[in-house]
């Protein structure tokens, strides 16, 4: 599995919209839309988990693509410990 960072999402995007977008490139295991804990509104980024081959295709196809009038930033999420 690969975890993908998806940035510059429009604030109107919901988890289902992100799942639908990424499912065009393979099976989506999970979508986590990050919310602001004070306001409860989306912060404009999410994490998507997909199989490695599907994730590579999705990152290549979607990075820089337009989604809701904004160019997406899509790359592998870096895990820090």
C-alpha cells in the first residue's frame, strides 16, 4: 500500500469526491480528508491509500490536474517518526 498526499483541494471537496477522482486510476483503500479541529471545515488536503501500482498511476495522472478550479498537488506522503 502507498499513502498519497493530495494538496490544494477546493474547500468544497468531500471524501466521496476525492474517492471518485482517485478510483479512476485503481482501487482506493481509504480517504482521509483533513478537517480543522476548531471550525470543523476542510483544510484543503487529504490522504489517499491505494495499492502501489495504482498509486503510481494516480500520482502521475493527477498531479497538476484541475479539480474544482484548483491545480492538485499529488505525491507520495512522507512518513516521519
